[in-house]
C-alpha cells in the first residue's frame, strides 16, 4: 500500500521511480500473488465518514491528493454499510496495472537485503519485512527490531452458509440503499451456544510463538482467542455484539451474540468473518467455527492465520520528513513506521512520496500540517509518541490538537469531531494548493 502510493505521488510530480518488489520471486506467509498493494488481513478500509471518524477524514485527504489507493478502492467498492470495503483481487490488479502504465514508473522484481548507499529511497516493506532487510535495518539503527503479531480472519464460501439460520442486515440498517442496509450476513447465538463456543475457543489448539519471540499483538487486530482470554463476555461486547440487529427468522427473540460476515468479493461468493482474526490451528479452526449457527456446513476459501510484523522505533529514528536520521537519503513509509491499517500505511506512503520528490526536484516542502489527519499521524510517529512505549497506532482524533471553545467529553464529541474535520480539510487543501 505505502510503496504503491509513494511511487504514484512521486511519479505524478515528474520524478522517475523504480519499484522494487520481491514477490513473487520471494514469497511471504500472507501474500498469494505478485501484485502490488495486495490486501491480506482484511478487505476493509474502515469508516468512510469524513466528519465523525478520523480514518474517514484520512480517506478524504488522500482523495484530495489524487491518491491511487483511494481512487482504486472507490472503483472496486463493495457494500459494507458506512465502511469502505473493496473487492481485494481486482483492487490489487488495478493498482498494479495503473502503476505499470505510468511513464515515470518501472518495476524490478527481486529482494533487496541491504540498505542502499546512494540515491533517494523509500523503504515501505509492508506487513512482512524480509529477514535480510530487517537485519540490515537493525544493524544500522543499533536497536532491536520491534515487532508485533497480526492475525488473519477466515473467508467462507457464501453458498455453504445456511440461510435458514443466517440473515442479511447491516447494524442499525445503516446505509443509503437496500444493498448497503443488507451488507452483512448475521449468524445468531443463544446464551448456551455462546458459552459452548467460548469453551471450545479457549480449549482449541493454537499456534504458539517460537522461542525468543516475545512481541505482543496490536489491539486493533487481536485474535479472537486472545479476546476470549480477557473475559468470557469480551467477544460479546466486541465483534460478536448483538446490538442494532433483528433476527429476520425470529424477530421476537433477541440474539445473545451475533457473528457477522461481510462480502469479500464483488460476486458475493466469498465472505469474510468480521473481527475473527485467529491463531487456531487449521483442524481446530474448522471445528470451532462450524459451531457458529449457520456455518455448520461451511466451506472455507481461506482459513485464518498469524504472522509476524516488524516496525521501527520511528520517534527516535526518523525526522519530520520521514528520513532516517543516520542516512537521510532513506525514508520509511507504511506499517514499518509504526502506523497500523491499510489506510494509515498508504497515507504515510503518499506523504513520503511527495516529500522525497520535492527534495529531488530542489523544491523541499514542509511536512503535512499538524492539524490534518495526515499531519497528526506523522507527527505522532516522528516525535509525538513516547519512544519507550511506542506501539503501532491507528489514526484517531486523540492525536489532534484541541479546538478552543469546544466542549470536552462525550456530549460534545460530535461537534468536536466535526470541528477537527473542518479545520483539517481547510489546512490540507491549503497545503496541497502550495504545491500546485
């Protein structure tokens, strides 16, 4: 995501760009193709509300900057209530075709496992940095590589779901069209079914860390087993919450818990189990998931899994231009900088690409304004966060400077978020205009 967006932005500013992609020559646990911008963990870019949600505001800023990731996401959008979900394979194929068709972009396939000594580089190695390059980064920075674990949710064949049990409905019927209002497939559970499911989940065989692996999880992508271990009701107040839904087969009885599935491709033949990232071993996984009402005979196009992600301690290593302080001809972008999520990763690529191109062209620009979503995020990772406790972070309004004169607390939240967004949009557009 980050590398693709960085290349697009720099190329559109008139700079020649070479994308170095190790796949498919060097494969990873999570990827299946050699396409650029392949989505592996989810097919969602989360909320598209630019007035009340920080990630939606980041969508707006990227669209305003002619971002290839958002352009392509909009082209391959799937119904998902108020979220922006995409058909992942056509999405990656279109990003790849768009970049390879650009006259200023070329692609070279093969692994780079040493830090370059000259030129201008952006390291945007995505969720899985190769061992060789990771070791080179570690040697240069003199710090232990930070890491956390990411889990992937299973994908189910739609025609294997029992629709006599499941029903279609977005939470609170959210969406402007009937298709949006029925963007999620819901599987209800009684209290006894939920308790039995939790028991099986906790007892299931799971993938364990290798000796010496002590990294934690990112809270926004916790495996369901980890959530269950935090308390038996945790899942019922998380991805299995029953609120805003009415069982179409039994409207008078409210489900105790609900498992939701979301369309994973345009045909609607594949469904992603929402929030069900898992580290269960494959055999146990199928047994436990088939305990979900409606999934008794489910067939899985992909089972869930867990993989290691690495990120650097950006607050100590990067300057506000996203350059490595010890080697300023190298910038970092994407998840390796300590942002979490497809949107945040692509956003950091957008910014890194523009900053690098402006430097190459002899017209250096200031980094993104602090009061924008982009600026708040990059400020957090390059100095705003506490280095000793630095962990991956999604964009959120807690990173924004307060707007004077507004109420604090829950009652004033809607007005406050709208003010953050209005201010950010004005400052982002002004920043873009200075580069026109």
